[in-house]
C-alpha cells in the first residue's frame, strides 16, 4: 500500500467515524482520493479543467461562499455533492477559503456517486451527513429572531472543538492540557456569516467574556482568530436564548 493511499484511507476512516461506513467502501474510495493540507487564507478549488470534485473537510475551518452568502464550517462538512442525489440539479460550487490549518479529502464527484450506488453504507452516511448539515444551516444561520449574543454563541458552540495542547508547568515539565476552542475565523468572518455588523459581534464576544463563558485573554496574548470556551454549558444555554450569566 503506497503512502498516498494509506494517508487517504486513514483520513477517510476518521471522516466517517461513527457513521458505520464499511471498510470496503473506504478502501475503494482511498484508491482515488487525495488528501490536501491547507493553511490560513488558501482557496480550495472544487473543480479543475479535467473534473469536478467533492471535498470532505476532515479537520479545520473554512469560509464557504455560495451565491454571495458566506458560511463558516468545521470538520465533517462536505461540499460539491449536489450531483450525488437523484433528481438534483447542478449547483454552483461554493468558494472555499481556509481559516486556520485544514485537512481536506478530494474525491471525484462521478467516482463518489458510483461507489455510493453500490455501497449502501456510504450512501446512507452521506445522506445522514447532508441532513445534519442542513440542520446546522437552520439552527446556526437561520435563527434571525434570536439576539445577537445568542446567535454568536450558537456559532461558537457549533465551531468549537476539543483540542489537546502541550504545556509546561512551573517545574518546566511538559504535560498535556485539553481546551475547548474555536480557531481560525475572524470577527469579520463571523459577522458576515451571521449577517451582523462587526461591532455587534465584537460587543457580543465582550458580553460572553464578561459573563465568564469565554476566556479573557491577558494583554499582549492572541485574541483574534482564537476563542477559548471556559463554560460550555453556559454557552449552549445562551445559544438557546438564555441571557448570558
């Protein structure tokens, strides 16, 4: 097994973890899949002069703009799959710009559709993920009646990821620490994705920090593109419409 196929197989297994996709389907996809690591502010192209691709975002955050409307997505999202569903009409692929480092899996649309037609576990997983993505659209981006603080909290709650960091203690010993963070998007990205003004998003973040939901960064430390969540339960409650504590 060559390095490219092995890398694709591992990435696909992680992407479909928990969706009961058969090992056979993963193995077949790995033959034609390509893994790409992107860095901040890079554009990920869905199509080329030769073919159109589906992109499975395994890790990271991207800003996807379709018909002039930007949305932020984290790992487990996928793009360019309009041609997979029976009776679907051609959909213009979104423009994808990385926010932070990302790991994406490229599979030719025609090949993915062919495999899904014979591997029912893959077809069901893609349908389930498509429904989940639609639910995120409604819950995160479609709740225009909620307060700005609630909408910003909902977006942060969706984008948050549990990460492991190496830290050094007072005795200079290196250990592991876990934090729930959002990394990559700017305040402008969040404002555009939610249809809010940047000042409104900035004020909402300040409210969440004052309430102890987000960590207050010390002077001189990293602030933009990094948001550490200190009270996940409170963040979820605010996202559901409760007042910030």
